[in-house]
């Protein structure tokens, strides 16, 4: 298993160009980009993505993965036929865009149950899995290597607990095992900052235990820092490391300890931070240094 690094494109949305991000990645020796979704993605013509693929290549970086940025594919959990139909159509489009870009993976968090309708969670999981079984065929036809799911930090957004990971990924693995010639596997896109704290602010599962449990299902992961309640996320500047609970060196050792269980040959960690507040003349110029600080901390710890 080879450990590699990348950056998710979320923080540049609306404020900087992709060329700006690709240039930073290239200069920081970060080879991979995970394209975060944006509103226009679902209706843009293929030519836009063909051009974007070429632009990335010009900077000697590669768009290796796509992952949603706004929880917009969660319509399978709402028990609403209109939302379900739209989520399915957009997911198929997301797969197609990944194919045009030559990416290996694309994915999303499965979705969220309405807090006032938690009793519908099981039906939402079943509905989601039904669509994923079919999407695994479509991803295979599109030339992808796999689809991905992100475990979240809330009981309204499965999978969260180790049991939910085992249940959902187990069913998806079994379906692929029974249809190996015309489906892709479904992996986790993990997150080293996700843990579970209940409504009384009691710790149920910390970020280390959830990440460790997910590694045998994982093809890629998000890298960011967080506080003890998993309430806010930020990067790895010296000040942020002081207030954060994520230890990059410890995370790397955990990955090394589990390397034989990781199901892919190249395991990529993508920096996923929002950066300073978007849309202010005194904050947007701070984004570049924020990204560079975190990428350098990641490279020092992981590579």
C-alpha cells in the first residue's frame, strides 16, 4: 500500500480559479485533486470537464476523485419520490462527470434523516442501498474503479457507528462479490476528524476509533483538524494544531499498522478545509497560506 496526498477543491469555489489551486498543488508536490461538487457541475456540458482535465495535466496534477461538497445527493433519505428521483439523476450525472475527467472514484455521504423523522432512518438506508446496487453497475459501465461513502459524525447521517459501517459496507461488498463482472466495489472515503458525540455532549466514539474501524473498507480519506466535540473544522497551522485534537503523526502510524487491511494499492489523503471566511477582502487573500501550511504539515507527517 502506497500512501499519497491530495487536496479537495472545496475552498476555491467562487473565490479562486482551478488553475490557482492546481498551481499551489504542483508547487507543494501534491499530485492529486479531489474535485468537490458545485451547483453547475450537474448541468455543465462535457466540454467543460474535458478542458478541466487537460488544464490539470498541464500543471502535472491529476483529478483522481470526486466527492460532494454540499450533501446534495441525500434525497434517498427523505421518503419523497421527487427528491429521490432527483438524487438518482444527479448521482448518475456525477458518475458521468467522473468518467469524463478520468477519475478513479466518486462518491458522497449517503444522506441525512430529518431530525423530526428519525423513525424513517431504516427505510432510508434500505432505499439508499437499493439505488447504490444499481449505481455500482453504472459506475462499472463508466470505467470507474469504485464508488465511495463518507462516514459522518451524526446519528442522523449513517453510517456513523462501527456497526453501521459493517452493515452498509457489508451489504455493498456482498453485492459486488455476487456481481464481480459488471459492478464496481463501494469503499469508504474516511475522515480523520469524524467522531460521535451525543446530544448531552458525551463522547460515544472518538475519531481514532472510527477511523481505525473504517480502514479495511477505505480507499481514500479526508484530512482536517477539529475540536474535542467535533464541532468546528480547520487546518494544521501552528495555532490550529494547538487547539485541535487530530494528530497527523498518530494517524500515519495507525495507517501503517493497518496497511495490510487497506483494500487499495494507493491510499490517498485529501486536505479538506474551508479556509478563512469566504467573500471578504480581508479573508480571501489568507486562503493560500492556510492551504500551504496544512499541506506542508501533512507532507511532513505522512510522506
